[in-house]
C-alpha cells in the first residue's frame, strides 16, 4: 500500500511525544519520592533520547527483515530478543552519557563514588518493559493498517464484480467466433471427416473450459495453454496460411497460477489487432520463461503498432485494464501486465505478463466468494462480447 506523506510525520510525532512522556514520567516519580534534583532534567532527556534512538533502530531493522509479515509464533521470540537488546543498549548509552554529565559537574565526587551498576539493572528491566509496550503499540497500528487495506481490497473486488455485471448487461449476443468455427467444421465434414472431428474436439474443449471457469479463481498455466492451443488451432482453420504461431514454454513455468482466460485474452487481441487486419497475416509468438527463482515472464508478440484508442480503449470482454486489476487484486505487486510497442523489434507489439511462481493469491484467498462472483460475471461478459 502506498504510504502518504503524513505517515512518517505521524510516526515521529508518536515517537517524540511517547518517549518525552516516558522521560517526564521519570521526573514525576522523582518528585513523588522526594529525590528530584535539577540534574535529573538532563538525565531524563538522555534516557528518553536513548530510548527513542533504540526503538527507531529496531523499527528500521524489523522493517528491513520483514518482521511485520511474520506469523505470531515466529515474531514473538524475535521481539523479545530485539527489545531486550534495545533496552540493554539504550541503558548502556544512557550510563555512558550520564557518567560524562556527572563527571563534568563533579569530577572529584565521581572518582570516589564509582559507577552505580546495580541501579542500571533495574533501569534496564524498566526499559525492557516499556519497549514491549512500544512494540505492542507499533504492531497493533501496523495490523490495523493491514486490516483496513484488506477491507479496501474487498470493496475493490465488489466494485469489479459490479463492473463486470454491467458489462454483461451491455454486451450484445453475437457469437461470431462460434459461428465461424461451426461453419468451417461443416465445410470439412465431407471434404476431410477426420479433420472435422479433430476441429470439433478443439471447439468442445474450448467451450468446456469456458463453462468451468465459474468455479475457478485461478488455473495453472499448463491448463490455460491447452485452451490457447485449441483457440489457435480453430483460428488457423479460419485464417489458414495467414496465421502462424509458435509456443516456447519452459516446463518449470507450467505450475504458475493465473486468472482464467488472461493469456487467452492476450492471444485473442494479438490475432484480432495484429493478424486479421493484414492481408498477408503474420505470426504470433508465445513464450513463458523463468525470470527469476519465483517469477514467470509470459510474452505474446504480434506484428503491428500499439495505439490504444483514448476514447474507447477496449470493446471486448474484461479488457486489459480489468485483467490488470484482477492480477493486482489476486497477487498484489508480485504480478503485472504491460502491453506496448517492442523496444527492440520494429513493427511489433509485445504483451508482458509477470506472475509469481508458487505464491498464494493475495486477496482472493481472503475473499474467495467475491473472487468467484467476479470471475462468473467476467466470463459471462467475455462469452457474450468477445465474439462481437
């Protein structure tokens, strides 16, 4: 979640205010028990300052090492040890600074008195207790932020469901692709019955996959590629020599999860905008490779220039913006979708889809009923509008 500029300011207000109150409490207790001296004022400033520094360093460390994402059984021992080290370090720093202060005020008396080690054991225990309170407040605020973000994501999913339902109502029933496929298969029945049966199998598998999506929020890349292969085979029957395609898929990527019909949408757009308008056709290249130990990069390339219409950027199905939104809601920042002109290949449009490998859904796991509704509505819209 992006942080607003007010967050660091709020943090420092709470830090300075909280530890100042801690130092003031020490002064008040000194007055109550009749031990107040003017020298206690700079001493309490040193104590509060060392605790502020120690707690801030602990915050930097736990943020860098991802403690805020740890489960409670793994977090508690780390916090206990971290708070203890901060308490010891803060009191050690306090002891050095306070000793220097007393040396400046009364060097002879300090030489005779020596360093009061025993009271600092009690001070360390006291500091440890207040560091535990600090940790409780800090993590409570952090978990409250996570809860609020989860609620925001839930409302985003609700909005996406309503948007998909509206697209369903607006979609016109024009099964162009289905009619073309059936007409082409009918022409093959007498000419090449074996190939006609093969094409009918591809069409039935494609329709079966479409109908099964109502109960799935994610599918393996291997299953999505099967559907893409069926779709490409049927389109090659319609476009004949005008369509060429290649698939370069690393076996290690096949287990990656993605929202159903996401890759299908990219391939469909590649054929619709890159192949069909060209009299000579062209080639669609589909690649899936490991970009890192836990990242999959899927690319779809087709000839043409990417020039989205600023007035009506998309007319079919869920569209690229909704596909990107689904990825963000399901996987968060670990997934992305980008479509644009290829920087290295002229007259080429490249769609890049990045997916986490072996990572559970980010929001869908928390709100499966909403994700199911979203996919159901989206598939209804896509089934009706993608053929237009």
